C-alpha cells in the first residue's frame, strides 16, 4: 500500500540522516563531504569563542549537548551563535569529542593500532617520524583528511595555552582515548578478555604518546595533500581483523619494559575510562598542602588572624598544659608534606 511505502521511505531516510555512531567513510560518502560537518562547525565555534580555561577538558551541560546532537543527527546545521551555546561553550567542545568517541571504527582505526604502537616504540625520533607517517598513509582517505583537519585545529588551540592551560600534551591526553583504541578494549567485560588494569594503563599510555607525537609533528606528517596522491596509493577502506589483538604483540610494542605475562593483581589498579592527569599552572592550584608545615594542617578552615591570636593567648600556658599522647605514633608520621 502507498502508506506502507511512505513509511518505508521515511524509515530509510531516517537511517541516512544518522551522524553520530555512523562509520566515517560511509558518512562522508553519503554527505559528499571531505570531513564531517559536525567537526567543521564545532572547531570554528571553539576557535572563535572557546579560548577559555580548560577547553576540551571541561564538560558542558548534558541537556545542551543532547540538543546539539539531535540537531546534527537530523542533518541540520545548528546555529551555534545562540545564547544558550554561547553561555555553555564547553557543550560544543564536548559534542565534538563525543562524535569521535562514538565512531564504530576510531579515527586512527582498530586495524592500525598495533602498527602505531610499534612505530612509537622506535627510539630515534627521525626514524619514528618515518614510521608514523607510513602508518598514517594506510588510513582510509576520509580518516586521513579528518585527522589532518583536527590536528591542525588542535595545534592552533595549543598556541592559546597561556589562556586555556591546554598545551599540546594536555590536549593529547584528553583527545587520545577518542581517537585511538585497541580492539581488546571494545569488550565491556574487561576481566573475561584478560584486559586487566595494567593493560588498560598501557593502552592509555600508548594513546597519549601517539596523539601527542602526531600533534607535535603536524607539518612534517601532513606536508602532502592527499587529494593529489594516486588513488591506488591509499586504501579506501580497511579490512576488519578476524581476531583481537594478542597480549604478546600488545606488550612487545610498548616503548618500555613490561612483563610478558601478568598475573591477576599485578600492576596498578584499574583505571576509570578516559582518566587523565592534566598539568595546571602553579597559580591555578589552590588548597595545596605542599610547602606547609605539618602543624598548619590542623588550622585548616581557620583564618590566619584567628590562628595568630589563639597562638598568642596560649603561649603563656604552654608550660602548664600537659599534652596527651597520640593513640598511635604512626598517626603523627602519616601527615603529608612533613617538613623539618
């Protein structure tokens, strides 16, 4: 019936409009675009309005992120100059990261993870640069072009580090889990796959090193225009690996010593997904105990004047007061940042 046919067409059209979670090669082919519109729109907005502290590190309001997501998924180009988005700049940067995080095949692809790990393990920087460039040339053309566009954007953002506290290393840390992942980490049940805490830590380490290296060598790695390269030099797509990456090849690729076999409980505690340690300038750190005498810890929450007055009033009674011993001598030695 005509009504059923109309429903079928609407259903088919809805599938074509999906942006988030759609394969990058399929998406760029269906939209006839070299790079995703969501990336172009978000990066233009961030470069104009996002020179703020913690850009790409801080998250926006979830309701605003979802609203933006729905607009892009319906093939609409949202008006990012609306007041709601200008008041919540981080929702745009969060959406941009979410797009790459939800790609079925990451931007740097599951298939090339081992090769990136092997290349970054090379000791000499010049040789490492050659190896990384060779691996990048194996990326499908849409992945290559999108990666170059994103990396050049992040280089420009890194130049604003004095205002944002997001230099190249910090940007690499927060972006790496969204761009490069190994196939072993796809499973939600990490324990059943043998992907324990140490392996997760090493994956995070490899991710950040690879992305930071690419970010620091953008001009050398992307000096050629992929449009001018012969079509047979670059793959249009990558075959899906039939098996997951073995633990042996995973640890052999690392640039530092890791035991070949790991028993349960070895290594650091399991890390939360996308955990990152961000370097922040000294004048941004507040409430640090470093550099204080251990006695000052007991005065936390009091004003300095109150502490001084109380110290003067009690100075005359010090000789008369008998101090009670602590319950444990260990409690006195466990205070952080003790200084003589």
